[in-house]
C-alpha cells in the first residue's frame, strides 16, 4: 500500500509483491493490456496494400506523436509530423551552457518528465527498444536517496527511513492508508489490477465513479474518519505520499488521485540516464527491425525533408470528401484522409484556427472544460555533490548526517532534489519543484530572481550550508503554464469532469460518430485518464494508431486484438447525461 511520505516498501509488503504479479497501469477506466499488445509477435495490425504510402498527419512531436508516427510508419503509412517547438514535448532535457571542466558539459536538467514508475510498462517497452538505461530517482525516503529532510512550520526532521520521522508522520501515513481502504477499496482494486481481473476492476470502479465523480481530493479526506484532524490533513498536504506534498491537488477530483495510487504511478520511480528527451529523439531516428512497404533502414527522420518535422500547424479544417486539411506556419497546405492530434487539446482553441466541423460539439465542450495543472522547476549546476559531506555541530564534531538532503518543506521551494553522477563530479540541484498556486507565485520572477528567493529559503533550513559557493553556472527554469505551446503541465480533472474525459479518451472509436466527424484522432497526455504520466501519452498514441488503421480499412491480427476491437467489452463507465 502506498505510504504517506516514503517510497520504501515494508518487508511484508515486499514479500507479498514477490508472490503476485506486479502492479501496472492496467486500468482502472479502460483495462486494456497495452504492454501485451506491443509485445505480441503479430504486431499492431496492418492496412490494405493499396493504402501503403498514404500520408497521415501527426500534429505534435511529443512522446505521443512520435510513438504514433513510429507505429504508423511500421504499418507502411507515411506519417507527416508537425512540431511547433522541439521533438519531445514535455520530455524536455535542457543542457547547462558555459559549464566547463571535466564532465561538466554533460550536466542536464529535466524540465518536464523526470521520473517514471515501473508500472509504466507500455512506456518501458520503448525505453527498452531504444536501448536507454534507467536508475533510481532520489524521491523522499526512497531506498537510494541518501537522506531526506522534512521541514514544516520552521521545524526540520532528518531521516534516512520512515522510522526516523516523529510519530505524527506515521499517524498521517496510517490515516491515508485507512482512508484509501475504507473509501476506495484499495487492496481489492490493486489485487484486481495485479491479476488483470477485468470484471472485478470494472465492478469496483463503476461503483466508485458513480459515488465519487463530484468529490474533491480534499473532500474525500475530510469525509474519512481517519482524517478527522485538520492538523493531520495539513501535514499530509504539505508532505504527502510518495513524491511529496499534494495539497495543490486538493481541489482536483479524487478519481484522479485514485488512478495514480491504484496503479503505483507514484512509487519506485526511475530516471532515464542522459535525459528523458532521448526517448522521442531515438525513436525519430530509429529504423524498425520489421517494417512494411518501406525499405529496411527507413526511419521517421528519413521520411521527412531535411530529417526534421514540419513546422507549427496554424489552421485545421475539413474539406470535401471528409478530408483533414492542414496549414502550417510556412503557409504550406496539405490534405489528409486521417490525422492524429497529440498536442495539448487547448491548442485547438487558442493557437490553431479550427472549424467547428472537426469535432462533435460535445467533444468541443470537453476540450474547453479541460483543466490544466501549472508547474515550475528551477535547476542549478554545482561543482560536486557537496550534500554528501558529513555535517558537523557547533563544536566541529561530526554528526553522522549529510550536510544537505532531499528536502520537503512548506516554504516556497516545496521540493528540492539532489542529482549526481558520483563523487567529485559536477552535479545538479533542482532547487524547487512546485505545482498550481505555488507555481504561479514564481511566474513573475526570472530565473535569477527565483534562485535568490530559493537560496534564502533553503538557507533557513540549512543555515550552515553555503549553496551559492558551489554554483558553477546560470540557473535553468521553466513555468509550463507560460510555455505558449503548452499553457500548463498536464490536465487534471476537476469534480464532475469524468464525462468530459470519457468523451476525449473514447474519441478514437469513431464508428458511432457521423461520417463527417471521423478521421481526426485525439491523443496525448490530456486525452489519457492518468494525468501527468508518460504512460498515458503512449497508451493514447496506440489508441489513435488503431483508429487510423480502422479508418483506412485495416485490421489487427485475430490473435492480437487492439483497443478498439475489445472496446465494447471494457469501455469506460458511462454516467448519465441527464
């Protein structure tokens, strides 16, 4: 069961985990085995030979767009990728400029996705395929995190394990576990997900969706007898579970939170060595071992002029014959029988000139009501992982503690992460990682102004540590709500948004739509049920690939049905509209 502050697994839980299948992102809304679908030797399906070479527009070169394009290419179609910024989307790895010295030039900052749970098995398929390696991410109290400091209301607690924290934190952890068990059938749902027991998953989830669709995360806590104490709810909000405080999520639907904890999305995270953006970049250059129609050695880069995606899309509209016509920033106009839209769906309302005929009106409403979370980070490069130095007391005697630790606090920085490649090598500190209201507070400040406030805040937690003297380059920062091609970090449904999300996710199954509303397929993180995880980007990309395949008269192999083939059996719960 997910713990409140830690990611460490209790011994008895570890033993149980060894005896049962692992938790994966299998449901709960749409329990389809995307990992098995990808691993099957029959492949994802095929299109008629008469369709080989058919162009399909893929709008957005983030992970979802690149995965969709890669799989469409393997089928013998010709994806035409449009990207307004850079390949990778929110898998964005920035490099520090002007950081010299041995090893210094390789310092990176993960501006977007930086940690991935092992339950992301479809995502892991592509990580393994491209030969990337991962390592444990230093979350609070994770086994590979040297130490953690929890700083609340001016009082700091140093811990290497959960047992080092005061009893109140154990009480809050127990309250959260009891809350999940009593209010959300946690054990039963996780067991069903482990065993891929689709009827049981659907039975539990249908009841909870009907009961909890109008409930906030905070309201769910308040209704739990175990969380009757405001002080406990406050501590839980500041420190949270797994990766840190979640009070910025308190206004969101509790269903969003349950999707995360049921599927282990917040547990046992790993980072990609060298940066997460390598994954879409490698897929862009990769020549599949098995490919239809195209010559061996063909890659997405090879199918595009100068090896680069086309530029930003400025207009989308339907034309005669139910075609999708795309105009890009260079004025080029192309028409397609099918298109996959993977950028944040708000772009259809704000940055791209669209006609109403692109989507049914209920889907436009869903796009308009999508709620996005704000998020900001700031990184600085340092000369070495000085935080591993042993702290001394006022008399110069060793204390047995690290001089600085992964830090959770109610101060402005909220979460501080320490990232290194070994002793005596340049390293990186994520001085602050914040969400929603906390992120908006940083928005008016530039990178250096943010850094100064953060150093002051951390100086109050570590008064004897001079972080500034170790900084060897300029800070890098991002506020995703201020990025013009994103306008937010990821969607997070509010209470009452279940119906909207269902329309967006199920849009890839278009047989029931009017013919003049077919051919454009939505994919990406904000189409996914599970907010903010790369797994959702991959899963919705595969949905869209199935949609294009079906739209062009193709089919899956009988031994490996796709998500649309089994849709009627596992379709998400449908709540009444009236």
